[in-house]
C-alpha cells in the first residue's frame, strides 16, 4: 500500500533524528537561536549527509516556516526577487496569526546556480541577505567555487562531513525493522560502504534491493551497481596531490569525473603549490611534461595511449609523498582568467599586427616579433617622424597609445 | 625610389627588381634564367631565415613576370594567418575562373604562400592537390624557414632555393645605401653593431637603423644609440623570467611566462627560441652550465613540438631551470 520513497518516509522529523554531524548540528541550532552576527548561514558538505534535512527538521523544532528555493528554480535575479523579495522584506503577518516564529528562507544547492541563465543570481542572493529581516540558510556541496565568493563573505559557515558508516547501518536496520524486513547485517554494511557516507543514496539503494522481499541476504546486494558518484575537480586534485603513491593517485584518477585535458591543466596550475622544493618541482614537471607529450601523440586517434597519460599524471603528483602539506587548490586555471582579462588588449595587438602585415608583406606573427618591438620605441619618441609612420600604417589613436604605453 | 616620408624603411627600401638584390647571387642567376622562358618555370620553394629576402624575391618575380598588372594576378597569403587550406582553395578557384584567355598577356597567376611550414601535414597534402590541379594557370611560390617541414611530394614539385643569412659586408653596404638616401650620419662602429645584432637578418638591420634615426631625430647615430635602441626593443621580460627561474622563484617566472603568452601574444616556439638566445647572455653562468641548460631547452623544444599544451611544456622548462640551479647550490645573479 505504501509506495512512498523511503527517503521521504523516513526523513528526520526533528533535529535530534538527524544522524551524524553532531558538531554541525549544534552550531546550526545555536545560530538559529541566537541573535546571530550574520543574517545568513551556509551549510556545506557532500551530498546526502543531511544538510537540507537538518534545516527542515530544526525549523519544525523552532516553529519556523521554510520558504525554499532550489537549483531547479531558474535563478535569475528576477525570479529570486519575485519569490524571496516579499518574504524577507515584510515581517510576515503569519507571526501573529499562526503561532510560528516567522519564516526562514532556504536557498538549496546554491552551487548549482551557475547556468548561463543564472547571470546575476549570486548578486541577487547577496542583496537579499543584506536586506533580509528573516534568517536565511544556504546549502552547497562545494563552497570553494569562485563565483560563490560574494555570498560566502556575508555568511557564517558550517561544515558537514560524510556520515560515519556505523550510524548509517543503524539507520538502515531501523528502517528494515519498520518495514518488516529481516536483513543480514553484512548486506546492510555492503550498501553503506558503497554509499560513501551519503545517507540518502544508502536509503535509496536499500529500497531498491528490498523491492518485493521479506528477507535481505548479502548476495542480494551484489547486484547494486557501484554507486560511483565520481570525484569532482577539487576532490580529485586534493586526492591525487595527497596520495601516498602513484598507484593510489592512479586509482583516484580512475574515479574522477574530470576529463584528461582539464586534469592536465589543473595539475599543472597547482603543481608549484604542491612542491615547494625546486628539485621536486622539476622532477614533477618533467613527468607532467611527458604526460602532455603523450596527450599530444594521441591526437584524435591513438586513444589507447590515454592510459599512459594517466600513469604519468599519477606519478607527477606523488614525487615526494612524505613532503605533502595541505594547500588551497587553484581552480579554474589562472590562465583562463588572464586570457579573459587581456582579451581586449590582445585583439587590439592583433589588429595592429594585421595592419603592419598588410603594409610590410609579413604575417601577423612576424609583425609581432619583428616590427612591434621597434615600433614601440619609435612611437614613444612622439616625434614628427613617429606620427607619420603611425599614419602610414593607418594606426588609430587607440593603437598608437597602446604601443606607447606597453613595455 | 620615391622619397616619401614616414614609412617603414624595411618596406621603402625593399628591392623592386632582382638586380637590386645585394646578396644571393647564385639564386638570382638561376631565377633570371626562369624569367627568360616563363613557361618552363616550376613551382618555387624558398627556404631561409627571416630577413634574407624570400618575400622580396618573390615579389620581384611577380613584378617582372606579370608587368604592370602584377597586383591583380598575384595573391599573397600567409599560412599562419589564413584559416586553413580552405582559404587557399577558395582563392585559387577564383583565379581559375579567369581561365586562360582571361589572363590576357600574362603566362599565369602567382600565389605567394608565406610561412608554409606552419601548415599541418594534412593541410599540405591538400595544398599539393591544389598545386596539381591549378598548375595550368597558377604558379606557387612557397616560402618557409625550414624546407624539411614541407612534405616530400610538395618538395619534389618545386624548385628549391635556399636563402642564406646576409654576409656582413652586404649588410653594411645596404645600410650605407639607405644612410645616404636618408641623409643620415651613421658611424662605422654603429653600422658594425647593427650588422652584429641583426645576425644576417636585413629586415631587422633596417628596423634598428630606422629606430635609431628616429631616436636621434636626425642627429648622428653612433654605437651608443644602437645599443640603447636594441636594448629597448629587446623584450627584457624573457631575460628577467629566466633569472627568476634560476633563482628558484618559479611562481614569479611562470607569471611572467603567462604574461608573455597573453599580453604579448607570443607563441611557445617564439618564447623558447628567445630563451635559448638569452641563455648565452647570462654571464653569471659558466660555459658548462650554459651548455647543460641549452641541452634542457632543446629537450623541451622537442617536447613542445610533440606535446599538446605549450603552457605546460614551457612551465616545465622553467621548473627544470629552477631545479638545476638548486642542485648547483643556488644562482649567483644577485
């Protein structure tokens, strides 16, 4: 009769029922109770460990009405202001008519708001936080994302971790009892191990394997596909840089969702942070350079060579495992933002080179290499001759000024 | 030659006929033979370093073969600028439309394809086909730095000419010719210095001369002027980047590398070439160290040609420099 998803059915009713992450739980409840110094709090951590569940459960405990927005809503500035705006600005009449404390605004999965359509979404959230009369809670998996910076600056932060396996096993046992299923403990342990601390996925897997059964044996769970949630870029980088051996790093690369080209660039970008000793850095870069050579040899055909790229990547991050010190991962690669920042200058330089090329029968490349350095010196002189040459090349004022200015 | 003011001298003093070319006596002699019986002229392949006269000679040939209408029937393309072989094909097609009669009194149209060694092997194969189908009404003059980078089938369809760097005396002679035309006062040591710095590249020599002349605003040019101009024009960034790497300041060196690649739009190959040059100017390195570092540069230059990403290869090279000096017990540049 009950076809409800177990994840819904056994959602914690109150904060006490939320498993694990005791410290985070205490901090959150404290934050909810006190006259907080920040109006907003960001709960961050891996998926399925109870961030959103805690918000709903604790809200019930303390009589808050939750107004929720999550990644599935299009988060343009406009929709955010439409939905959240009124909730935060008027102190709700509900407070008087219903015996509740007030509303609590929940932005779920804020790191999911980065689609193209979401331009301005971050700004809108920051604006709402600054104007809000009511508490605001945000959740995210990865708080390091560059674009979240403005939000993080105006929030308290509470970190969630994977839930420890024994706790999840206990929960699954409880569910089985309530569902009248007799389950071998070993079967439940396999499910939990597979879930990597993600309670939600453990419950989902349990429901899948229990479908139509009264008894759950350990061989029943062998069929569940390894729940490979795949490592994101930061997890991958943290993993490979802290790995104790190339073999371990290789394993992490296998579990990663990130493509080899991004990995090559990201490892390259972070390599100097990993190795402070120049000799280690040189050794690591030597290996990374060879990984890149193999990548080059693959071209668009020899994909069997990809395996060597991964071998070499794994080697490059584990040159001196003992000397590992945690560091802040850089991502996206610094070169990307640099390219963006210099885009205007570069296109100006290119147009200048094209003009020189046309006049002097050279390619843009040789114009840049062979004429630009001298032209800079000539134009800096600001003489009559200089302006005549600029005119001859049909350089506009912007171009001339650019050449005068750069070294 | 008109004395119009305010132009780049490299262009103003570009020889207009094969007789004006001061070097390359053997090349010129053979080419003149072709010009006497244009029908027998095959496609041409000019190989040589920058500023040795490849484009100049190609333009002279076009001018002499095609006469007053040479501009209409000469197509100058740049393999590194034009987007792929499609462009070449399109342009050739539009020539083909003229047909034989349309070309009037001229034997054929001329296509000058500069930097053709920048083309991929695939693009070159396509080019070979185009050369074949269009040879009735087109001649190609392919220009490159290294003929070895041109695929065999194309090489075998071309008469290959090697352009060697200018001899010192030819260089000085040409500089003196310009000096006279421009009413400049160029000291002997200045002329020698220019010849030395330009390493057989006449375009570079002329650019140094003109920049020096502008710098002195008509006054006399001596050795000091030349040194100053070359110093200012030579990007110091590469040298500073090298020193930082050798001092173990890898991050700063890499930031400079990124700057060269973005703000200055230099390619990996161009940067590594400059690194190789600058290496020998670092006087605090022993000859043995310079040789060893040059070997490393060579290795990474090779990897660059094999690799997929020049950021990685060049950063890796800088890291080797830092590691090398650490091993030697620190640099002594400061």
